[in-house]
């Protein structure tokens, strides 16, 4: 991976979106007309993916910025499942004739649920929706809230993809973020997943955490390579204590400086590429025979609120508190707090708090950004034909000046027929995509930096 020139880093390490959607979730507003939801569902001919948010965690991780509820009371999950079933019933009426091809459980901590609660959730999904027999089921796992019996139960329920939250294997770092988990536990669970026949194993890492330094992180990277997961996610820690109260428990002085954080990133990318992983984009790596890598090689890779995916063309329905849906050019988000979510369910109404309907210009820019962030190139004549553009650069005149520095620095190449993000520029694809973002200036500082 190239692009480590300190001058380039200083120049392009801007605050910018991760582009899991365009416009991003910041564009959603409470003036949204709920009728747009039904119109989007009625007009969509796409297959469906479901995302179910499980907000509960047994313990607070200080670094985490996710929507979560910390509790030791397992019965709260039963109350939540009651509400989820009511929401499913509302969507059941709206999704007649549509088939589900992907289900993902995220959080929070989905493995907070007991085996019985997981069974109840899956039975409810099958009762309310038409789920394809070969549907892809995936789940995020906190190793501390999982055991052999739960992994076996997940496999029996049909889950084929698992993602383990590792973050860092250094005990000093784990103590600082209040997430202590033994390496042997992770080794055991990964090995058992292979034995049970899970199709794909992902490991999440975070760089920029307190007390991380290249020497100790090298040991974590070496262990991750030995574990040989199918995919690796490498996220940058964004320290935003003004927004996330738990992060105030992390002393500023414990955080690596910008040069050290960059070194952590560089050594991570080098380690994974040397181990044979394909750089998918931004912060994702996959083995060459993994479905993500194949999809990228074949031009099928997509991106949605779940990150890089082979199902990005599907309509995405989000169930549960704070979940976001994306269907046929319409985005909407559920209530972010449990009381508001529960109140909507008691009223038997969709718990939508805000939303946004894309204009034709939004849809066009979304397609362009998706192509660049997934495949690093754009066929300009084909794009113009699809969107009926007479002149690409006249349409995107606002991007011309913004792109010029990337071209001059050898990060982007432009010809009459192609816009290409060069290997040296692939790490900066978020910054390059931002050139085509008509909304960015309205909320740039609310995003994290690229590094």
C-alpha cells in the first residue's frame, strides 16, 4: 500500500464520511413524510436484506460510539423482542411477495441474547417474512458473551457468517478500554467456528486506542494473521468525548499521537497484504477466495449501512431501535432511544423518527461514489449513458477543482473515458469521493478523520 508521504497525509486527512450511504445519515430529518416509506416499498423490485439491532451489552466498552444499553437484566431482551415482533408484523403487511436474502444481527451485542431468545428471534423472522432457503445469516459476536454452546446453537439456527470484536490483544489496552478478553478464548472460538462449518469468519481490530504502540500491536497483528480469518476489519478509533460520555474515561495522554497512529495503520496494512489479504477498500481486507474479494474482482461489490457487501443492491430494512432502512432512493431511521421506540410499538405505528428522499441528483452522485469506493474506477461514457448526461464534467463542475490536487499528486488519473483512483490513492478514496459530495460542507466536522 502506497500513499504514506507525510505531506499527503497532512493534506488529505480530512474529516469525511465513510459513505455507507449517500447522502449520509446526517441528511435525515424529522420533516420526513412517512408516506414515502410505503411508496418506496411498493415501487421496489429489489430483493431484501434485514438488519436487526440488538442494543444490549453486559458491560460498557469505553471506546464505543454505538447505540447501546448497558444492563445485566436479561429480561429486558424479552421486552425488546416483544417490540421487535410488533415491528415485524407492521412490515409483514408492507412486504408481501418480497423475499429476504440476507439477515444481519448487529449491536450493541447480539450475543447478549440467550439461546432461547435467539431461537425466538429467528422463529419470529420466519413467521413474519419469506426468507430464502439459502439466505445469508450473519452476526456480530463479543467473545466474552459467547461460549461453545451458543456457537453451536447459532450454527444450528442457520448462521453462516460471524464477526468477532477483537480490537486489540494487548492486556494494557484492553484494561484501558474496559474490554478484557483472553487471546486463548478468541483462538478457541475461531477454531470451533471452523469446526462447525461457518462459511466466513471476520475479526475486527481498532487502531488508535489508548496505550497502543507499534511494538505491542505487531504482536496482535501476528496473532491475527495466525488465526487466518476470511476477513479483517481495521477501524480507526475516533476520540470524541464531547459526543460519547464513556470516552471521557480514556485519558487524552494515553492516546497515540498522529504519527504513531499512522505507523499503526501502515504496519497493519503491510502485515495483512504480506499475508495474502486483498485490500478491499478503506478499512477492509479479505482473502482472495472470499466472496467480498470475488465480488470486487467481478465488479459486483456494493456498499450499504453494513459496510462492504455482496448484497448492496438489495433493499435494506432495519428493525429495532436506531436502525436505518434504505429502499429505492428513500432512507429512514428508527427512534434512537428505547422509550420512544417502545411507545411507537404500543401505538402500532412504524417507529420512524426521521428520513430523507433522494433527488435524481442524489441518486446519480450515490451511484458514482459507490463505484469509486468499491471499485476505484469509473467508466465515464457508460455512466453518462446510464444517467443521460451530455457532458460529465459540466454536470460535476463542482468536483473539478476539488479533484485537481489528487490528480497533481498522482492519486487520481483522468482520461476522456475513465476516472481512476490509482493504487497510491486508494487509501484516500474517502477524500476523493468527498469531491462529489454536494452536502459535505454542511456538516464536515461531524465526521471522523480518514486516519
